[in-house]
């Protein structure tokens, strides 16, 4: 799969459910699951979400 393929996130979610159901029996599939999982974890997010409480930490000097 390509790095930006949206199917990857669906596959990771399915693998997580299978892992939870199978428990230790999922171990043989880890060699197929880990590379795309680690690749997805290393991607930079397109959007950053901050809480309302963190607004006080933002420097207002850029507003002028």
C-alpha cells in the first residue's frame, strides 16, 4: 500500500480488533502488522488540536 492510502488506517483498526480477539494467537501476524503501524505512527499530522486551556500559553505578540 502507498503511504497515504486511506485503506491503511482501516486495516490498522481491523488488525487492532483481531489482536484483541486472538490475544497471543495473533503473534504470527505481527511481522505484517508492525511495519505499516510504525510508518503510520511516524507521519506528521495535517492538523494540530489544542485545548482551550492552552490558549493562555500562546504568545499574543503576533496579533499586532
